[in-house]
């Protein structure tokens, strides 16, 4: 029989600090994949080849997301992250050491998906185990800010390597070393979490068909759909900035610098303010900011300043929207289904962020970078319309209730 935890509003600063540090280090591995287009191009491949490697991870994330809950119930969430985090080390080493751009790289894409899928899924579940619903949005924002810092640092390592005349593969070696350090931190966290009096017991994280059906028939469905669409925007744009930047005569590293800085600052400093207000209005406004940023990428980027502005707007819009809908997915799930909702939330995200680059690479090769941006704009508009429709429906229902009263 499982022991139900009593999540608390505040957690140990040292414990949460370790969680954020370990998350940052592991996230460098995923951030390094944004250099794959550049790496594969240097070996004679193209954007479609890079998109295929990245999208190979989508297949293994299905296994990771579904299986990580069962593994977590057996080993504990942090120890599960440590175990599968070793695959992130292997993936980065594989990208660096495998010659050419053929099918061998696909295996390391699959490896990356297993490790990243488990880590990205179980991180928020650890927070949900420790923090009561009213305070989760703040801690989700801090955790995702740490992840975004690592993701954004990966491509910047590649730019730094180029500036210092080191080979691009050195960025992947650094990411592998950082991921190994992250694995060690999560090993330590595993022991610390089991000592917490509010640590959630067994049978808490695994997903079932019945649990999934409950979540998908609830209000949590829409934020789960929205994160998948947002993942398409993020994955489609980020994976091919090394192609987009040169096409506009700007340094691709400015995108990651602007996007990462804006996402981190907004999640760390602004998210706490945003989540205290109406999440429906916030999601509508912020997803609209994402649309504006893509319009800038399409029609207005002609200098480093305009490029940086577009990246910053995307970082603010995407970064804060993610935090808002992550909390909505957790809090709008049926009672007892929070972990299942977070698993489905992660799965939807991965479908977008790993699946869309395959299509994006094909679009670039066959129709050009502008066609990709138009496709991304369509996805972002659909995301905004969902948030607008949800807000409008709530206002309509509240108006009907007020009229009846």
C-alpha cells in the first residue's frame, strides 16, 4: 500500500538548489543537439539529415515517458534520472566520435531520447511530490529555468569552441562531462529525497490507460495540447538557427543568448508574479507574444539588434507560457492524477520538440528557410487561438452565470 505524502509549500534551499544544478548540467546534453545541423553539415550532410537524427529521439521518448513512471516507483525518481542520465553522456560522446552523418547517428538520437525523456518527465514530478499545488508554479518555473539555462548553454559552447579555434566536437565532449556530473548529483539527491518526511511513496508516478483517459477527458487536455504545439515552435526554430542565422547575415549564437537570457530571467523573476494572476489571460497574452516573435523572424530580421529582439520575445513568450500551462496541467488534472497529467504533458512536449524538426529539416531542404518559418507561424497561431478560445469560453460561461443570478 502506498503512503500518501503531504507536500509542503517550501522545500530545503540546499535540496532544491542541488536539483536545479543537476538539471542544468544534464540539460547541456540536449542543448548540444542544436549544434547537430552545423556538425552534420560540416560532414557533408544537410538539415534533413540533422532533423532525422533529432526526431529519432521522439521514438525513444515514448518509451522513456511511459516507462520512467514505473522505474520511478521502483527505484525512486532521482535514482531513475541518475540511471538513465548515463545515456545522455553516451549520446553526446556518440555525436562527437561517430564519423560521417549516416544511420549510426540515429542510434545516438534514440539514446538521447531515452535519457532526456526520463529526466525531463521526472524532474517536475519530484517537485510535485514535495510542494503543495498552490506553490507548484513557482517551483516549476525555477526548475524549468535551470533546464533552459543548460539548454541554451549547449549551443553557446559550440560558438565558444569556434571562437577559440577548437573543433565543434569539443562542445559535445563538454556536454558529456557536464551530464556525468549531473548524474552524480542525482545519485546524491536520491538518498536525500528518501530522508524527506514529505516524500511521496510508491505507486505514485506510473501511468495507466485508465489514468491517461481520466486526464485527457478533463480540463488538463488543453494545456497538454498547447505544450505540444509550443514544442513544435521551440524545436523547429532552435534546431535550425545555425542555418537561419547565416541566411540573414547574423551570428546564430545571438539567438540562443537572447532566447536563453529572456527565458531564464522571465521564469526566475517574472513567473512568480504571472502565476498569481489569471492563468488563462496570461497564456493568451504570452502565446500572442510568441506569434509576434515569429513574425519578426519572418519579416523583420535584418541586423543583430532585430535578431536579438525576436529571440528575446520568443524567450519571454515561450518561457512564461510553458510555466503557466505546466501548472494548469498539474492543477486541472482529476484528483489523484497529477503525476499522470505531468507524464502526458511531457509526452506531448516531446512529440513537438523532437518530432517537428524532422518535418522542419525536410521543409528547409525542399522549400527553404522562409517556408519553415511560415509553417512555424501556423503552429503558433493555432496555439494562440486555443488559448484565446479557452479564455473566451470562460468569459462567456461566467457571463451566463451572472445573467442567471
